[in-house]
C-alpha cells in the first residue's frame, strides 16, 4: 500500500491534507478488515473529542466496538448457514397443549448441556405438537452460543446424499462439520 499523506513539523497536517488523511485511514482500516471502524471512524472521533477521551479510552472504545460488530456479523453468518428459517420463540410455546410434554426436559435441552456430552437428542411425538419449533429454538440457542449448526429435513438430506457418487465426500462433510445437526421430519420417511 502506498504511503499516506505527509505530516509536517510536530505531527501537524499540511493544508488540505485532512481529507487525504481520512481517505488514507479508511483504506488502511478496510485493508485490515476493520470494517466497523472504517465505517464509523468520523462518529467515533467526534465522540472522543466531545468526551475528551485520552488515548487509552479511544483505543478501548475502538477495539470494543469492532469486536461487537464482528460478533454480530459472525452470528448473522452462522444463522444464515444454519438454515433454521422462521420460527416462533420458545416463549410463545403453549405448554398446556400437548398435555404430556416434559417442560423441564425441554428447558434442559435449551441449556445445550447435551452438546457438551456429545449426546444425541430425539424429539418424538405425533405430528403438529411442536417438535420442529423446539428443535429450531435449540438450534438458534446453539448458534447464539457460537456453534456451527445445520438444520435440514431428512428428505432433503437423503436427496442430497443420493445425488450420485461425485463429490459425496464433500456432501458428507456438510453434515458432519456442524457441531449440531438437526434433522427434521424423520417420521415422514416411514
């Protein structure tokens, strides 16, 4: 990358160089993949000036906000890759119907403790009783906890895996790479 604008004397900018420095700094931040800082540098600079922050406070704010933005983008990417789709939050689940549901056990599943033990979970019930909703909420919690997740149906997975021997290994990796694989509609295969 080319050198930035030149400073004169004791770190003072030559006339008209402020815009060039800002452009150069934005390019540097983008090249370092500090996208949040590049996009919000002027706002952060104004906030630091307004609050009379020292160098350490400025660096702390910059690093904190960049990390928050990276975490937000990471969650968005993992949610997109998980293919969970739309779902109702568990808070809207009607615990009075079906009448025989172990709410405590569902609560334990939502803590994701089963993932630490590498346990498998099977949600079995008649059609229309909320298995998919519960499974999607578990998958969503796992994504928020930082895990790679894939949500698919049994039919889609079998169709994908039976699409000929070419690239079968990569398709198998697709299903074994996530920390949590949720396979829905298994009962429809029988």
